[in-house]
């Protein structure tokens, strides 16, 4: 019997992986042993970047626009915000090329394809190449596949990139991108940090994800678990 859809997407899809479960256990131990202080540090990091990240590009780079689960094959509000930010900065001349990221999340089209359709309908600058990454189901895979698409050969240098996503999502994406070798800078979809209940919940969740990932990587380094370390390298 297949697992429910929610367990086949995002971080949940890794719950059958022994290394990931070990990382989750170690993270729980660290949380308890530190009386939550390590989590609080990660939450501070997530909130600081969410509040301070620019909403306007400050130079010309390749641009990665992160997708999000579709609603009736259409981008939902957060995804539309990301697309609108990328579109505005592409028209302003700050994008060498743009990759829209996101595979299939239960709809008949990929997140990236839905994003492309939205951008084309709103108008897109003909001088800026627009490319789709449709093979991923989470942020780590987004970045891995984008890394392949941005290089003609595996030993080519990666171009500097803007990471365009919602403010709550920036810290995790930046952490992963820099571990994967990107010269990456954050670019927030929203003009300023929203503080509604839904957004605060997202910030709290992202701090948990980031603590889980970072603790797992530190545990891998401490124990010499190369298999685990190479997941984000």
C-alpha cells in the first residue's frame, strides 16, 4: 500500500530513511538537553533573515524562483508572490536567466510549469531566458537539479544566484544552497515580514526544519557518516 500523499512530499518523504530518523532523534536529544535553546537560536536565525532580507535585487545574477504546492493546478498566494518578485526584478534588469523550480505536487502539471504559465500571462521580458526545473519534490532537490541545469559540465563554476522565495523559507534555502556550493543571496517575495498567525506558524516550522538539517549535518561530521554528509554536498 502506498503512503498518503503528504508522506511522499517534502521532509515527510524521508521518514523511512534510517539516517534521517537518526538525525531526528539526535535533534530531539539536543532540543531537550539544551532546554530548547538550540531551537531558539535557529528560530532567531530564521526570523532575522526573514525580517532583514532585501525585497529588491542589488545586482545582476541568475535567479531561482522556488515553487509551492498548487491549488487546482494554479499557483497559490505565496507562489504568486515569489513569481511576481522574480518578474519585477527580471524587468528591472537584475536577472541573467531565471529558473522556476518545482515538480509535481498532486496536480496535472508541475509547479514550475504553472509558474511559467503565470509569468507568460502577466508578461515576460523576451531578453531573459526562462527555464523550468520540474524533477524535484522539495527544496533540497530543487537546488540539486538547478545546479545541474546551471552548468553545462559538472566541473563548470556555478553562477551567482538570487534565491527568490517567501521570507519564512529563506533561511533554509540559503543554508542548503551554500552547502551545495552556490554563491547565493536571498531575495524576499514580500515587501516586509507579515506577522499573522499563519506566518508565525511557518516561521516556527522552518526553525524546526533548519535545526533538524543542521543537527544532522553536525552529527554526520562528528561520527564520520559520509553517506549522510553527502546528502547536502
